[in-house]
């Protein structure tokens, strides 16, 4: 898990998120989506490990690794914030399981 800061038009708050190299984009849990007052105006079909489902998409600002990214995010039924390749593809991320740490470099 890594610290991030999510900024919307009415909220700016720090959270912990999972880095998910298997995800294309950013996924925000439904409860947090509602708390951040993100839009329910743009329904989309998404593919996840559980299959195809309907969700919603909105754009938000995520600060991670000391850099701000304005990215699309989808509402998720997962309980955690997932940061996928939309952001991770801009970095070299090394997972060291032995030392239990993650190092990040801009690619």
C-alpha cells in the first residue's frame, strides 16, 4: 500500500492505495465514491475478475510519488483504492519482497 492524495472539487484528503499492475486504470470503492460526491452521470461497462459489470466513470486528481495526475477513475465494488497502469505505466516500480519495500523511479 502506498500513500496517495485524492482531490476533487470539494475534497482533498490522503488515503492508502494498492498498486495493481493487473488493472488498466484507477478504481475507487463505492463508499468512497459517494463520500467524494463523484459523478453518477457517466455509466460504463467494465471488465474485472468477476466479469463484465456496469459502473461509473469520473475524472479526479491523484497525487502519488510526489506528482499529481488528473486521471479517469471508475467506481468499484472492491473495498480498496486500486492504482493501475494508467498511472503506474509512467514509472518504474520495483517490488522487493525480501526487504518488504517498493522503490519508484520516473520512467
